[in-house]
């Protein structure tokens, strides 16, 4: 598990140094995987209709509800690795 945490931490740092800014859909996926890996399932309330960005983030995170933290970390690492 420690190796997974190390690789995840490295991927988080690498995500901030990508050559190109990912498209919005990819950014939402990165956000959702990060939140699932660090916080687990989304238990908050969905933002109001005037908060479009907040709603998009909430919905992206809610789509992967039930994914284990370990699987979310692995998916995050793979996604960032494919973008380098």
C-alpha cells in the first residue's frame, strides 16, 4: 500500500507540470479520481444551478461512487501517466 501512496503522490505532483492543459472532461476526471482516492464517496449536497463548475465537479465525482480508494489511485496514476 505504501508504494501505491508514493506513486499517487508522485502522480499528483506530475499533474501540476503537464505540458498541455487537459480538456475540461479530462480535468473533471482527474478531479473526480483525486477526490475519490483521498476522500472516498461524495456525501455532500449537489451545488445549486448557478454554480456550474461546482455541479460539474460534483457530478463527475458522483459518477465513480463506490470505486475503492486504491482503484481510484491506480486510475489516477494511469491517467496522468498517459498524459506525460
